[in-house]
C-alpha cells in the first residue's frame, strides 16, 4: 500500500512541471493523463512482475507474537481498520457524487428543449453541460432575454466542453477522488483539471471570433456559485479572476492540444508509471541478523496459528519471552527451530509446536527460492 501511495504522489506531482507558457489545452491534456494514470496504477502494480531496486536487503525478521492468558483475546487488526476507514470514506465521497448526479438528471428530464442539444430550466441560474455519454447544454429560463452576443459566447464555451469530452474526463477525476479520497494531491489535481478545462474552453470560444473584452464581460455577469459536481458550469466563481486575466491577455498561448500532444503526454505518462509499477523500493531496516545481496523479495507470513499458553505455567502465573532461531525453507516452512535465550522448556515447546505450523511465502533471491535464517519472538503474558 505504501508503494502505491508513493507512486500516486509522484504521478500527480509531474504535471506541476508543465510550463505556464504552454496552452491551457496542453496543460489540461497533461492533467488528464496524470489522473488516468492514478486509476490505472494500482491494477498495474498488482499484475505487473516486480523487481527490487535495492541489492542489499535484510532477511526476514519475524515480528514478536504475543500470547495472552485471557481466553479469546484478540489483537487489534490495524490493516482491517485501515481498510474499513478507506471504504467508509470512499462510500461517502461516492454518495455525494451520486446524489448530485441524480439531482442533475432530474433537472435534465424536466428541462424544456429549445434547440439541438440545448435545454432551458428554471432550476439552474447559469449555463452548464450535463451528461456523460450524451451530454446536453442546460441554460436558465432567463436566457430568453440574452443578447445574441451573449448567447453565442455561452454556446461557444459549452460546445467546447462537449467537443473536448470534458464530462467523461471529469468523471475520471471524480473516480480518482473516490478511490484516493485521503490523498490531498488527488483533490488538488481534480481542481487543477477543472481550472485548465475552463481556460481551454475560454480559448476555444475566442477562436470563433469573439472579442476578449466582450467575452470577459459576459463571463463576469454570468458568474454564479452554482457548480454541481457532475456538471460543467461556464462561470463558476472559482479562479474567475485568473480566467478574466487570461482572456484579456493577448500574449497568452491559446493553441489547441493536437493529437501529437496527446501522444507525447501519453508516452511521458507511460514512462513515469511503468517503472513505478514494476520496481519495488526497499529501505534498509534496523538491525537484522543477516543480509543477502541481489534482488530478493522478503517472505511474508501467510498462516500464523497462535501458540497455546502452557496450562501449568498459567496456573503459576508465570510469564516468558521465547526467542527462537529458525530457518525458513524454500517451501516457506519453518525448520531447524531452537531456543536462543534459555526460556523455560514448557514455553519453548509451546512456541515450537505453534511456529512449526506457520507458513510463509517462499523467499526469493534473484528470482529463485532460497532458505533464510530468521529470529522469532513469542511473548507469553498474563492479563493484569
């Protein structure tokens, strides 16, 4: 999980390197590729063959096992709690999107058609694009009083969203925030994607011959706080000042993102995501018994029955820490178990009986299964 979070952080940091001198359409392309990469990264990480970058890695150091004298005592499952929190957060974020989508669909169903793909509704104060597969443009009922120039400006902007497939791209951004709701960079990336989209559509509107000063005036007058999650509003107040400055600045690069730009952005994204999905980064860990060189994948415990507290020791309320030296075979089976700290024989026998039933994933060295030495601690404690 840590490697996935590190990978997502690197992927979402790359678009910040895009030059502000490039066009908004190109920057939007880069952000789109980055967000798509976040959705693909975890599946690729799981299915791709892994290789380790660190050639000097510690062998297994099995964590201590605590055995309580209280029957039915359960250790806190940290991983289970983390998964439960992640699922809960994802469900809450998804619920917000679902409710907004349902509300917008009702508005579209009740809207009055006034043109090809254009609908009027009294339930919205500003123009928006709604829908994923078949996007439509929604305008307020007050649009009947708009001047021809304002109507042209609005339609030019909203049609740019439709042509650029922005509703589908924004859906990907919403899915990324649902999966990685706990990652602040994911939310920042979604916000930057929306901001660059608005700038790109402003540039597209100016390309049809609209005067920058007149278009900026329409944008300011249409600015509203209304901005439902699944819809695309022409004039959300967020970044409004920067949009007006960009519209009025004659030196701004307003070129479109050509197919070759999409290809280059996709190749760069693939070049970033491929090594992150394939290679594992492993830090040196504090003191271990033995180190081996080469590409080694540390073994993982897949089955770990808990030792039974010796009844006679429990009756005498005796406690003990048993330290075992062991060898994990190529098949992941503990062998050659021996006491390393002179613990009482009753405790040693209980620990050995349990550890002999443990099973590991085979330890790999340069892709080959090897035997590995390890130290195992079993702590026998009684409830106070």
